[in-house]
């Protein structure tokens, strides 16, 4: 349950930063001309890689 909570916090942090905190496009502006499909693929990949890194680093605690 704790690993799911950490993963959920990670996802929510990225989504909140992209949609709410970065209003002037200083951090995510390089994706401005991307299509919605490419943005979804990027964030899906980012979430998958982040989850794998987290699980890989915490595997000895399971």
C-alpha cells in the first residue's frame, strides 16, 4: 500500500506541475508544439520509468 501511495504522489506532482503551477511555460515550454498524443506518450513513459526506478530501488525492502 505504501508503494502505491508514493507512486500516486509522484503522478499527482507531475500533473499538478504541468497543468497548474507552470502557467508561464518555463519548465514544460519545450513541449508546446507537441501533439496531445505525443504528450500522453511522454508522460506515460515518464510515469512507467519513474515507477520502475522506484520499485528497483525499494525491492530489498519488500
